[in-house]
């Protein structure tokens, strides 16, 4: 049942949170002045002690505002716990923030559980918008499938024409690919090993070859180490692709 009180003693909050309202008189008789003895005095209700400590810790840390004889106290104030109170509005905000899945019934009615629900009218409006969006999406998917099929058909026709006119032959001798293939083959032969495992070059590796080229032809533009590294790498990739 939702309470009509505006403020509570922390012990009241704890026992109501634990649904122990029927034992309030018994608990409050000792709890106001000895809240630390709750676990020993009432071992049958272990959550009563846990909830009490939760509330006092929140007050001590400043998470939950508390009042002492009508005056708001700050975090860490050492006052007599028997005269502490917390306001209902502060309690609700604190619980919503830190314990949203453990809301006590005396503070939150069943209506509170539905405050975030979407109304029927809003639900129907959203459903209508979603249906329109889904229809547009399906239309775009069909259009995409048709365009894809058309493109694949065009590609097939182009490949057939290339094969018909012999355009799948080796690249022309004046093409960039042709020069890359020549460079790649030279690198493979000069820097590699023979089938017998004999080293075929005076240079240990490609870096040595590039170093010698840049030394001999330092004045020729375009024969820098960076350029040669890049071109040699491209030549090797082209040769590997053709193989």
C-alpha cells in the first residue's frame, strides 16, 4: 500500500522496504537507539539490517539527503541517529537512481511501473510508420536485386566480347604491366637461387641491390630508395599474379 507520509526515519524505511510493517512496534522499540544491533536482535530478518545499513551509508556519503531536527545535514555530520529523517521525495529519487529494480511498495504504486509505457495511440502511430519504412525497404531491395542482375549480365556480355576479340592475350609490350613483369622476372632471377640452391647474385638481398643502384645513379631523378622499393614490390606482385 502506498504511504501518505512525507518523511521517515531510516529504520522505518528499512522495515517497510522489507515488508515488516506488522512488526514495526517490536522493531522500533529498540532500533531507534541501537540500529547496529538489528542483526543480533532479529536474526530471522537479515535483510532488515542490510537495508538499514544501505540507507545510513547513503546518508553518510551524501547520496540521500537527511534532516536532523528540521535542519538539512551534510555528508559526514555526526548526529544522533534517533532524530534523523529522510523525505519521501528524496527517497524516491535515490531509489530510482541506485535501486531501480528494488522499488518498495510503500513508495511506488503499480502505476509507477507503467509511467514509461507507450500509449496505444503512440504504439499504433509508430507501427504505421514502421510498416511504411518496411515497404520502402523491400522496394529498395527489389530494385537493388534488379540492378545487380542487370550489371552481372552486362559484365558477362563484356567478358564474352573480350574473349571474342582476343583481348585476354598477354599485355602489350608498351604497357605498364608488361614492364612490371620484366622487372619482376629480373628480380626473381638475379636475387633468387638456382634449382640447385646456388645464389645467383652478388647482392644478398633486394636492399643491397637498391643501395647499389642509388649509389651509382644518385643524380638521376626517380631512382630513390622509396621509389625503387615501391616499384620492385609492385613488380613482384604482378609476376606472382601472372604465375
